[in-house]
């Protein structure tokens, strides 16, 4: 197929914009607001954030849908579910 990797230069984050965008989102929306108590705690936080990011959080590039698409719910009572200890919320119908 002729696919080859192209390593980026050290200390050149602008060469990998996708990774920098993801790391920036994780910092701004998650880690900057939580006190991390250790490695295991950080792993739980990042796992929870990844579930939120892929399953609940809307993305403009996906026409305001999440990467893991979900059906539109038209009837029912709207309930709030706290994510990451209330840092984010998911609103859905029950």
C-alpha cells in the first residue's frame, strides 16, 4: 500500500494537530477541574471522560452528534445524569 509513518520532530506539537486537539480538550474539559489523587484515580477519570467524549458529548463536525450515535428520543421526562462528579451532565429522556 505504500503507507509509511512520519515521526514528528521533538518539541514540535504543531506537527500533530489531531493529538494536540485531543490533549487540549482533555485538559480544558476534565483534568484542569479535578484534583487527581494518584495514578489509579487518573485512569478512572480518563476512562470516564473517554466514555463521555465518545458517547454523550456533541461534536460540531458530526452534525451535533456523538461518535457513538444514539437514537433521538421524542417522548418522556427529561432527567439529568452527572458525569465526572457533576463536572458534566447528560440530559436524556426516561
